[in-house]
């Protein structure tokens, strides 16, 4: 499973941030590893660092599955960590539902 991390111009894309995102995605999506070819994570600060408001950090996560259309979700949080972890949790639930239906229809 390949993981790509992208940031907007308001978020400094450090190696530490990239490693945190990759570790979170890998641990959350481990059981889907054989079915996911790539995960793209886009991090955005909706209001920039000069302003602050609640839930202004956004994580958009796209999972590409072999033979299926990409699945995209997003989550907003007060911090990047909240946005990343929330998006990972949503992705797990979405993949469970989507792949569960697909597996049931093939039986």
C-alpha cells in the first residue's frame, strides 16, 4: 500500500508530519492492505495560520482499490491530528461497508 501525503501552502509538510500520517493510515487500514493500492492524504488549513477557528484543519483521504472506483472521505478538526485520525476512522467504516457489500454480492 503506497501512501502519499500532500499539504496546502498554509501547512508545513515536515518529515515528522509525513511519518505521523503514514503510521496512522497504515495502522488504521492494515486489514485492507491487500485490497488498497494507494492512499492519498491531502491536508489543508481552511483559514490559514494567521486566523484560527474551530475545525479549520481538513484531511481529505482517498483510497484506491484494485478494480474499483476510488473512495474519498474528509474530516475536519481543530488540530491536524484530529483531522487525520478522524479521516482514518471514517475511511475504515466506509471500507468496511463498501467491501462488505461487494463481498456479500459475490457470494
